[in-house]
């Protein structure tokens, strides 16, 4: 199968950016700056959620599913960089994966959140991502095909935002990943949700955030497998084999690394998954 890259990001308020844009007293702590900005945002819009360009990325988790040169199936789940790496390292690592593999990108609400945030934060961090931005205008040998199928255009499939597609590009029909994953027999979210990331980050729980992001991205890959069954990309037998392949990988991770989340995660599968 072609290389598939499923991704999910977690963000916090960009306090340094807020300080640059607004005249906050130096005596205000980061927590106070973020709280004031979110309160002002809520007064204006009814929601504390800051604009996407002011969302600082603290975790990017991925599932990479590919076939090796030897023809062997391979899957890897992980979070880019280390807990100590800054945002620039994480964002560049994400676009470097695209540069290396030219993968099928898969997300849940990636068009509405993850990718726009990545775009803005890439601009802020001097990131280079020519392969991602290819739209059929370069001198690369396969450039022409990007004119008709690239990562940028909403209705092209090189980036598949499953939430957007399944809702027929109708925001009123969007379904949450957690609910739909559980409806399909998959474990769904574990550990926290997006609203708890900022408090967890303030408490120094970056590893918890990274683990949560990883379980979310596995949910997305499992939904992609179910979508492939729906559209004929997998036969029923191939789908069942792929789900068992993912489970076997997670079982191995739970035993060989500090993967306690995978032990709990595996218990969340329903018999009809």
C-alpha cells in the first residue's frame, strides 16, 4: 500500500505571540496573559478559543503505515521530537516526513484546524515545506500530477480530511471523532480532551499530552481503515487483517516500552470493531 501518514496536533495559547501583539504588563505571568486573552476572546465571540494563528503547537502525533522495500507491512505510532523540543523542531519534522515519503495525508478536521495551524506556525518559525506546497508548478518529475491532486485543494484526496468528506463538506453535518470511533467499536479518546491540554501543560504534563495525542491519532487511523472498507479500498478480509495488525503492534508496544496507555486502549475495542 502507499505510505499513509495520519496526524493530529495539540496546541496551547501562544503567550509569547500574545505579548508581542498586545500591551500586557511584564509583571503578568504566562497563565495570567493567556487567561486575560481568552476572557477577552470570550467577551467578543462567546468562546475562549483563541484564533488559529495564536495556537502554539506542543505535540504532533503520527501513524505511519507503509510497505518496506522488502514488501513487508510496517506501522509506527509516535510523537515527533522529544518533550523538550521547541515548536520549530516539531513543525519542521512534520513537513520533513512529507518531503521524504510524499504520503497520503489523513486527518480528522485537519482542514479546519490542524493544517491551518501548521501553516501559520510554519510561517512564524521559518519552516520550509516545498513538497507539501507543490501544486504542479515546479520542475519535479511528478509535478504535473500535483496540479490535479495536491495537499492544498479541499476536494483533492492527497490530504483526506475524513470529517470534512464524510459530512459532504457541510459543517452542520460534522461528527466528532470520539463519538464516531466509539460507535464503530473503537476505543475513542483516552486520558483527556483538547480543553484539558493547556492546564496539563501548565502542570508540566507534556508526556501525558503526547500520549493522549497518540491515542487520538490511532483512532483516526482506525476510522481510515473503516472508511477504506466503506469505499472498497479494503475487502472485509483485508480490513479485519489490518485491524488485527494494528492491535498486534499496540500489544507489542505495551510490552516493550512505557506504553501503559496501549494496555488500556486495547481493552476499549468492541467485539464488532
